[in-house]
C-alpha cells in the first residue's frame, strides 16, 4: 500500500495493552491511574490492573509496606532503567 488510506469498520475494536498508567505516593487507589493527576497510590492496586504491553510510570517517592505483599521501594535509590524523577 502506498499513500494515505481511509479505513472504516462496521465493528468496534478494543485496544489491548499499550496503555500508560501512573503510580504516585500522593495518588489514590480509587483513581483510574491514567494521568499524573489520577495516579494510583499502591502497587497492590495498580499491578493487577495492568495488561501485557501496558506501562506503569512510578513517580518519585518511597512506597512502603502498605503495598500489600510488594516490597518497600524507594525510587531514589532502587529505580531501574530511568531516573527517579
């Protein structure tokens, strides 16, 4: 195929994976996690909601044992593959 194409469909499609979510110590587990203003607060609330291909952005902060089974994580010292901010 070359050039632009217009595609229409008679069916609706659900996107699977590839979404970005946020986790912050100032978040709330009642949020949807889909923006920095609506970040989740704990790993326990966020991890079960992720699908293959999703990205979880972990904001700077110290995540404590309130994460129900997930380890204490201090992003300023234990972050991998990125900076703590």
